[in-house]
């Protein structure tokens, strides 16, 4: 097995707790599904949120999905002039055999514009 980091992001329509949890859960689930990852293969997940998000920690969505034994951490994204608002990003580290070139990075709900080179 090899450690691989998988990127992903989603944009929120509004900074509301339930909305944030649904969108973050959708992102986590899609990253895991599209990369054929089982929860036992997860090493950690790092979440970042733009500075305009205050309603909840994105890591709560992972805990609600049953990933409470996976190390989770949240941080604030850099506040760069002109950057996309209301974005949750993740970097999921996992122990999988998938070659780096075959990893599927997931960008949803407008966040595709962040990385057109990686978005599916």
C-alpha cells in the first residue's frame, strides 16, 4: 500500500449549519466512492473553510458519517482578494494501491472552477 492524498472542494450557497453538513458529507462520500476507498483505509482528513463560513466545523460531517475514529482537523483558508466565497476544501490521506495518476480529485457545486485541471 501507499499513502495518497486526495483533494476536493465544494461551494456552499449559504453559511447555514445543515447546508454545510449536507454539502460536506456529499463531498466526503463522493471522494471515497469515486476512489473506491473504505473507511479502514483513511489515515486522516484535513478540512479548510473560507473565512466567511462560521456555522459549523466541516469535520462534524465526517463524524456523522461514522468516521469518528479517523483523525480530523479543520482550518481557515487564506483570505485572498477575489477568491471564491463559501468554499469547503478537504485533503483526504489514505492508504491505497491506486497510482497517483489515477486518483480522482472531486470538485462539486461550483468549486470545479478552482481546479479545472483536476475536476472530473
